[in-house]
C-alpha cells in the first residue's frame, strides 16, 4: 500500500478517536529496522469501558467506509486494552491504568513521535500539489 494511503487511513483513525473524546492521542512512526511489524501505532486512552468500546467502534466504522477492516481485534469485551490491527498500522485504545502499566511509548521509545497535525499537513500539502498540477494542466491546454 502507498505511504500516502496509509497516512490518510491513520489520519482517519485519529479523527475517529478525537470524535469520541479519546485522551492523550499519540502517534508513533516505527522504524524499518527496529523489528516492528507495522508502520504506525495510534495510542489513546478512554476513561471507562464504554468509552473505550465507543472509540474502538468509531475507528472500525470510519475505516470500514473505506473498505478497510481490521485483520485482528483483541480485548474488546474486557475494554482495558483494545487492539485493532490494520497491518500497516495498529490502533491501541487503553484504559488509563493499562496504559500506564504497559507504557508502549517507553517500549517503543526509538519510534518517531508524530502529532495528529503532522499527518494532516501532509494531506493538505498533497491537496495543494494536486490543485497546482490541475491548474498547470489547464494552462497548458490554452
């Protein structure tokens, strides 16, 4: 899959988390040679089991509209740590207690931390470039 497609999908997952008021959203871009099995982690927290499930449901619903389904889901029923595996990225939705305990940010400290706006900037840059290309094509025809 193209890197821009993956970034767009990660951005959509982040938007879904934000829509359900997820807390402490962190994006980790994992390095190629680090032994990582995916390109990105989206990590966030919910304050109670219902919110954790609602965040997970929203991520699945939004990505399913793009015909993208997780290859694996774990922990939904317990709602302490829900893992949604989309192969190129993994969404982790934690309870506050489980997030402190597992501390994925520490375990993957060599990963590059991104802000949600970092992915949005690449999207807006791509739209700007598409607009310029279309404009140049129109100018060439005249």
